[in-house]
C-alpha cells in the first residue's frame, strides 16, 4: 500500500487554485491604517493577485495539485483555437 498524500492545510488556506491551476493570493498591508491610502491603492489591494509561476509550481505539489500545468493548458488552448479558426490550412498540408 502506497503513501497517501496529506495536503498542507496552511497553504490551502492562504491560496486558492483557479480552474487552470494558477494560484491566487491575497495582498499584504490590508489589515489596518487603510485611511492613509488613496482609493486606487485600496481597490488594487482588495483584488486577488496571481502568484509567480516559479513559486506556484512548488506550492501546487504541497496541496495535491501537482498534476495541473497552467502554461501547458494555455498553450494547448491556443493551438486548438488556431486549428478551429483555420481548418483548411491544417488539412491541406
């Protein structure tokens, strides 16, 4: 019997995984003293940010999502869209 992977609960609480496998994170510096910031900064800090792919690749392994590869998924979607737009060129060659 193999080892069952236990996902890291601390990472799972801090990051959310998108459909394609990217990790969303919250911004820092949003807990207090927000009255000193202008409206543009407050709006920007309120929106989630996408984690850098180099870090996300390592963290996905800890939460059991190591099988998702967002860059590969985006590339496959782009190729499929290209084939859909130009079906004559792909069959003629």
